[in-house]
């Protein structure tokens, strides 16, 4: 039979997962049923909308807009901070349930995946029956809803899952695109961003069908290679399949959007310490070490700067990443108020990769873990790199068993007002 692909997408994932958690904890209000968003801080009115309820959408609230704008549209808007650790736990349950049906899955984010139905089609009466079973199990067992798009093309499955929501199944086979997809406004086409849509509108293209019928040469003239990509998508041309092999990680990073602008170096470095610990824990989980550390700063005026350092030997402890991050921060910061900080590691290698002994480190061993440090007139022996790795690995185990808040650095005991974002590439 021909290839059949599902695209399974959690409906308003962050809001749904927070709603489920609150209901499990005894709340009598399902925040999916009231004007509500995930993101930002209501007291400071900082941050952006990460997810919204359907009632909030009726007020014109959109994902990505500043919280201040959302509150103007709906002053009674309820707001809840994101809980990214919990979201990753719910995402793991979501993927685990789907893998009970087939291992042929490509996870593309925490809340969506592609499933190659072709190999398991004989077990079901139809693709719709299989999608219904999976969708209903997720709702019953995990407490949140998903949309499922079904097609013979990957991009069309993605488009189908974005049709009417929530808790729906839609098909968009190649023979259905003229009826179901061409009438859609151009902004609904996958990969048609805001600036692209503005360009297309200027040349008179308002819906997907008009784009599909426009000569490719005109689109590439205005949009370069992206114009050809959009033309292919509008015509249902996509030869890609479900990539079931996990790609090798090229980098691991964490960033945090601050509810209040940071103006002091000491405050910024506390955030860098927090982020360094997070990145190091995720590197250990992935069994990776890194040769490159990068720090990113986004200022209150939304300008950005970043800088990186390449090391002679790989690292994977939070302390090592933090020391590099502080050095980069001191070189990078222009003393403007900081809105976002990010720490990222790249050029990853396996944890068992042999390390070459560095002459530089032999000469400067007193500045590295395992050397000595003077403070208040006393000399202290610093722990070796091996001891640091063992200590941080033990902390990973405690957090995994008892929760991420089970053990914290003393400098992190103040109220946490960050919105964290993880990145694997």
C-alpha cells in the first residue's frame, strides 16, 4: 500500500499539561475552559504568551505576544508560569504511549510527532480507526487531547493536524488538497511566516490555491529558494519520510527569559550558574561532553549578542560550564538591562571519548578543579574534575528520584521568576 503518515499534535500543550496537573492536585477549575495563558508574570507584566486557552483566543490573544498586550485585551485573564520539567515528563508519557503501537516515530518537539502508519496498517480497519484509538487513549489515560492529521505526504499530515481543534482527526491526502487546502489563507500554509505572508500579499497571493498556481519563477524572484519550497508544499509535493533514527546531537542549551530585567553582573551570574547546572545535567543524561561553550544575551531593547569559547579538552560539569560562561559574559555584556540569558554547549563528543592531556592545564593546574584556592587568608584544596563529575552525577540521581527541587545551590534559594527553554539540536 502507499505510505500513510500521521502527525500527532498536543492541543495547546503547555496550557493542557498545566491544566491536567492542577486537576490532579484537586483544582475544581479546568483552566482550558476560562480565559487563561501560560507565560509571563502578572505582577510585573513582563514576558510573552506561550500558550492560550480557546476562551482567551476569542479575545484576540495570540501566542508570542507580550503579556501586557494580552492583559489589555482581557483584564481578567488568568496567568500561570511554565513548568518545563513537568512538561518534559508529560511529553515522555505522550511519546511512550504512541510507541506502544509502532517504533516508527519521529518526535519533532515536546508536543508533536510523526508516525509511519504503513507498517501497522494491517492491524486496523482504517487509518482513521487507528488514529481514533490512539487519540482517545491519550485523552483517557493522560488527561489531555491531541489532533491527528493523516496523509500520504508528511507536510500534508502536518497541515491536516492544524485544521479544526481540539480533539479532532482530519485527513489531507494528495487528492484532497484542491478541496481542503487551496481555499485556506496563505498564512495557514506550513512554513509561511509573517514576513513571507506580507511579501505574498504584496504580489496579490492571498490563499494557498493562488500560490499553488503561481509560476515558481515568480516566487523564487521574490522569496529565493523559500518560494520554491512553499510552491511544493502548496501542491502537496514532499518526498520526505518519517525519520525514525534519532539524529546525533550537535548542541545542548538552556535559556531563560527574565520576568524583570537584570542590571547587575552578580544577578546575571546567578542565572548563568542555574543555566550551567541545567545544561550539564542534560549533557550527562545524553552521555556527552562539549568542547565549545556559548553565552547569549538578549537586551531589553531586543538586541542580541553572543560569544563562544573553544576548549582544549571537553567538559561536562556545571562548575566548568559556569566558569566559562562567566568569562564570556564579562567579555560580552555592554551593561544594558538584560531580558534573556542563554548557555549552550556544542561540538559534543561521547563521554567515553579519550581526552588528550593539555600542557596548558599542567601549567595552570592551580586554577582548575583539583588545584588550590585562597580565601580569607586560608588555602583550600579544590575538588578534582573526577570528583566534581561524581558529585554532580549523584545530584542528578537525587533530583530524578525526589524531584528537581529536592536539592539546590544555596544561591538559588530566592524566588525563581525565570521562564526556561531547553534546546537540543
